[in-house]
């Protein structure tokens, strides 16, 4: 309750004190200071208009600016009866008037009614706000799910492209195998193994290399999503087959790593090609990257055993195993070339 006349403050306090906790201020300035501190605890503000320092209109203006009027009902306590002033106050958003001299039951009833009305209004507004927030959250969830669905769709579509590229390379290799076997009376490769990189491995590799996990990033930065392993009996078949495949005029060789001529320190020997190969989809031709590894049967056996070591933790005497594997890899090279030599001698013999 804000009034500069002490008698008015005491009168109103007497009328309301048995129902409400009454806090008073003697001018607009003090009222705003108390409002700043207690505005969440106030049920209503009884406000005089004519006061020193800061008048009632200035308090209303400030309350409107701070949006306190939306929560706290303001009742004007004033000796003024002019329609003009009342209208001005109503336009500013005050809830009711209590005219001086004060009549106890009228004061109590007007205060009670305004507080009740505001309580209902605030409850309703809170419910509407909560409902709107719930709807917003649901909307966000639906949007996220739609996005995931979209991502899943484009990911499956991308995987389909890589799968098509695997099939394309596999078919070309099989055709070469058939032609080669007609000419040389033997197959240049024993087996083709293929695999599509798993979503977990794709994510792990992009993340490890610091690239974003997006469809464009997969296309740009990964070269081994589609992978083929061609297992040949003899080292010279590897080069012959690789040459026949890469000679095809619509295939581009993006990278070539010859670990047969330049074996890795651990003894690993294979020929790796990163190819860009066209695939034909309903919406046109597309180039897709494929990794093709060529190795001998013996080296394939070696690599599968050695690969296990990479994924095992705490292997006892791991260094000794690495050395042993290196010795085996060197023996395999010896063996591969000896077998090739034997094959050549058999081939050169007359039927
Ligand atoms: P996984 O589990 O077989 O897929 P890059 O792929 O280009 O980022 P890097 O190392 O430059 O990495 O390529 P590189 O040397 O051509 O090796 C690619 C793949 O060849 C490997 O894939 C292995 O499959 C195989 N490879 C390379 N070195 C070795 C080796 O020492 N031992 C064995 N067993 N396999 C090898 P990932 O992704 O490393 O493994």
C-alpha cells in the first residue's frame, strides 16, 4: 500500500491486516524499491496518485515497463473522482479504484475480488504457457526425428551407391577372370571378398581424423567405405589383373600403394588401389570411390592372423609375435615366388 498520508496507511492497514500481510511505502520512490525486492510475493498494490518525489502515474509507468502489471493488480486509492483521471488510469491498465474516504467492507471486497480475478488470470496464463512449452518440446522432438529419418534415408542411399560400386568392380573382375582363364587356362584370382564399412567404423574414422560426420564428408574424406580384396595364387597375377582393370577407360586410379614392392616394416605385402568407378543409377551416372586390395593366398592368410593382433589388448610377448610374423611374411614372399617359378616351369613344359 502506497500513500504519503500516514493516517490513510494506518486506516487501510487496520481494514486489511487480519486477512493480508500489509507492506507500506510513503511515496512512489519507496514503492518501486520495495517492489523490486518483493514483487513476486505481492498479491496486489494499493496506490495513491498524488505523492511527493514520485507520483502514482510514474509508478504505473515503471511497473508497465518492467511487466509487473501483468502479475500484480493495481488498485488506485485516491480522493479524485474525475472521469478523466479514472479513464487515464484504466487505460494504463489499473484494475480498480477505491475512493477516499475509505469504507471498510468496500475496501475488503474490492481487494478480495481483484486478487481472486488476478489469481485466476495468472493460473490460466501459466497453464497456457506450460501447454505452449509442452507443444514446443513435442514439435522439437518431431523435427529431430524427421531429421534423423532424413539422415537415415540419405545414409542408406549413400550405402546403396557404395554397394553398387562393389558389384560393378566385382563384375568387371569376374569378366576379366573368365577372359584370362580362356587364354591362360587358369584363374588369375582364387577369391574376391567384399565389405561395406559399418556405420560405427565410418563414424569412428571421420571423428578420429577430425572431419564432420555428414554425407558429403563421407564422400570426400573416406576412400574405403566400399572395399574389395582380391586373393590371387601368384604375385604376377596381381599385377596382370590390376593392369587389366585399371586400363579400362572409365576407371580412374586415385591412389596406388604397392606394399609388395615396398613391404611395410611388419612384413605386410599387398597392392592397394583407390579407384573412382562409375555407377549407373536412375538419376544418372555417378563416380564412387572403391578400395581394392590385391594379395596372394599365403599373404591373405598371414594378414588375417596379423590383423587379430591389432585388435587384441595385453597380448603376452607381443613384440616376439611381431618378429615371428615378420619372419613368416618374408618366408611367404619366398614361397610365393618359388611357387610362381614352379608354375612357370610347368606351364612351359610341352603338353
Ligand atoms: P580394416 O579394419 O581392415 O579396415 P587410410 O585407410 O588411407 O586412412 P592407410 O593406413 O594409409 O589408411 O591405408 P593403407 O595403408 O592403404 O591400409 C588400408 C587397409 O589395408 C587397412 O585398413 C587394412 O585392411 C589393410 N592393411 C594395411 N596395413 C596392414 C597391415 O599391416 N596388416 C594388415 N593385416 N592389414 C593391413 P584399416 O582401415 O587399417 O583396417
